[in-house]
């Protein structure tokens, strides 16, 4: 996931988009990477959004995503790994 996320972030920057309102690059999800854990029912799901401004935002959950706050000690990649491992 880390390798693919870094490759996506290195692509050309996302431009501002307009629709019903203006969307700055940081408001846009450029790519979503998601991994499902083990189990038959209620598999843990976690992933990473690559925002248009290059920010990585970790989340857990499939249909109802909950953002996981990164910190200097815990990267978004750590949070995804921990979410899947702790289930």
C-alpha cells in the first residue's frame, strides 16, 4: 500500500474542480486504497485516501468510514496496519 500510495502522490498534481461549488485539491480524494482483513463475517477493513494535495488520510470501515488521526509517532500506514492486525 505504501509503495502504491507514494506512486500516486508523485503523479501530476490535482487541479481545482468546479461543480456546484469549487473543490480545492485538498478537498478531493485523488485515490482510495483499501485492504480487507481476515474473517468470514465482519472482516476488518482499513485504507488510505490520497488527497489531491498529497496528504494521506487513514480510515477504518468499508461503507461507514472513520478517519484515523495520524501523529508524528504513528503514520497513516501504521494506523492501517494496526487496525487490521488488532481485529
